[in-house]
């Protein structure tokens, strides 16, 4: 196992009726901006609950953060924060809203061009505003990590950043707030969490038994409960477990002491930036093909994945690996998520465009070994046609 330093300062308040606890978590004299996406926060009553919990504090709303939060929209929030002397941010939504709020928290007090936060991967962030979150869509783990992804439409660029100053101070996780989610968003959340786990697990062995067993257990929960969430939308226990799995998938716990492979995300980001495909759906397109193209380097962990997660323990090694990848792909399809570019009306032109974007953004040595170059990215995308 590698050496590691583990840090996570986010306070979690989990369960029914926990939104009311915001009153004890936000300073009494705070000037608060509540950031959210579309009309669902109003329609479901979540926004009203949040405002009630905030009581007599000064509150301004910022609506319209997109499913893939854009730099252009977020800079409007930054301007309002500065104009109104806002000193606390509260994200109400899923990972996109929380990601966007992280960028606003850093950009509002950043000296210089805020886009540089993204191009430096957050290395130049030295201060950030305090903020909390109310999670309504479990998927990205953004409610308990220090990472964010922002899209700049004018550049067709989708870039991540990470900095310890943008951990949420607290996050409210009430599973009942997921009951009214559209089926598409529930499926996306399950697949997003699944891929987050695999990218910290399907690399190469470093004798990290705790992380491996934890990751395998989380994957099995998603496989078991994901389809049930689509057919039993108001089963509290199902939604509670899925919400906590999605948080644990990317809060740093299973990331410690192990190699990572974020190539699926980096390639997927380009598909979203170019063609506006849902983030999770790009991951479902890329991951099976990536595993097939890198199975030699990932051989030991893929065999472990086949045995421990999918219970495949007969046949040759190659047969077991292929069966595990095929079952993963079938799981995505069973969640209603297509795994081929052709299902999104994309062909070879998309392969060229994505590879070009990867080269422009310096994504030329991806994977746990840094060996996924543009040629291999092309192979992965071609196999996903």
C-alpha cells in the first residue's frame, strides 16, 4: 500500500428532516447565497425548507446552474457575490450545483482570471468562501470531497480542479429528497458512482486489502440496489443506501494508498463538452472499451473484480475478464444507459473530435501508468462505436 495523508473536514447530517439543522450550521449573521439548478428545487418544496431553516438571515437566490455547470453562468454568481457582499454559499442540488458552488467559492475571492483556477487544476487557489450543501441527487460525491468540474462553452472545454479549501463545511443528506427524481437521473447517479469506484479499484494490486474490500462491497450494493431504485422510487432504505454509497465512492476513503485511473472521466468530459451527453452516460460509453483495451495492464485486478464482484470463477483468465466486462456493460444497459456512441447518433467523426480535444487539453498520458496516449484513446473510442 502506498503512503498517504487522509483529510476530510466535511460534517455530514444524514437522514429524514435534517434540512432544519442548517440553522445550527450557518453563522447567524451570514449573508447567504443559495445556489440551485432548475425549477425542481422550488416544485418539490426543498428550497422553501432551506429558506425556512435559514430564518432571518440575509438570503439571495441564484438559479440556473446547469447539469454541466458552465463558467459563463457561474461567473454571474461570482459577480453577485461580490456586489452583495455575500459571505456564505449554500448549494441545493446534485453534484453539478455543488461543483459550481465550489468554483464560485474559489473564484469570488480569487485575484486574477478565474479560468486560471481550472487550467491550473486548482493549484493556485489560496483562499475560498465557506459553503455548505443540501444534496438532492446522489452521484458525484461532491458533497464530501474537494473536487469540481466546470465547462466553458465558448472554448468547448470541461476541466476539473481540486483544492482542500473547497471541501463543504457541511452537507445535508436527506434520502427523501431523492424520491421525486426522474428515472434518468437516478440511473445516471448509480452509474456515475459505479465508475468512480472502479477508477480507484481497477488498476493494479498494491496489497490495500481494506480499500479493495470496501470498493468491492460498494460495487455490489450498486449492482443490487440500482435496478431496485428504478422500480421502487420511494423505498427509503434503498435510496438511503444508494445516497451513502455515492458519497463514500468519492470522499477519499477508498482513494487512499492506491493507484488511480481517471482516464474514463477525462475522455468522458470531452464527449460532454462536445456533444452535451450526460456525464454518467459518457462514462458508460468509455469504461467497457477502456477495460478491454487495457486488460493486460489491469489483468490481476480484473480477475479479482470478476471473482469478488461478479462471482465469476470458471473459465480461462481471458474468459473471466471478458465476462466481467460484459456483465458491467450489461448492468449499465439494464439501468437504461446505452454504452455505444452509435446510440447517441455519433460515429467516427466523434472519435476524431474527442482525440483532438484530448490533445489540446494535454490529456496525452492518462491512466495509472500514464500509457493511455492519443492513439490508445482513439482505440478505446473506436471500440465504443
